[in-house]
């Protein structure tokens, strides 16, 4: 079993868990998404920072990947298929508000990548200042 002191995304295409001695376990993000997740034989110390959630394509579906430690401290990557998204036809910023014209005028939701802070808005409008 690999005892990782670093877990990171590489080139936006790979997830790598590595140890000081150079040993590593890695997988393509697209492969993780297509497989529905990944549970390598990797132990991750509680002090090791894990990458935040990210969205990748798996065929014609978008999948959100989330890294975490299981109850035994092992690295696991969950994969959550995302629902359909609307096509944006126009984007405007009015003050601190994002205004979108879309093919399906429903409520908007935004998530900050760094910490997962999420905000919802009215149909076609989102107050960006609420994200901080």
C-alpha cells in the first residue's frame, strides 16, 4: 500500500497520489469518471490536502469528481453524473450580477472551486458578490 504525502491533479487530466520516495498511483480523470469512481490502494495522512471537486467529461455526460478519505484513511474518489445543462446564448455583467440568456431559462447556481462555496440565483441572474 502506498502512503501518500501528496494528492494532486496534474495537467487537468490526471489524479496522482505520491510519496517522497517517488512511488505514485495515478489515473486519468476521464477514466475515473467513466468507471464511476476510483479506490486505489493508497493511504492518505489526515494532514495531506486533497484536491477540491472538479467536473470532467465522460463521453456525453459531465461528472463531478470528489476526493476524500474513507474511514480507514484510504483515498477514494466519488463520481457523480451531473444533469443536463442549458446552452448559454448571451452573457452580460451588470454591476456585480451575472445575467445570462439561455436555451432553458431556469435558476442559476454557481460554485467556487477553491472551497465549494455555492450560491443560487433567480432565473437568468446570479449575484456574483455573494460568492465572496
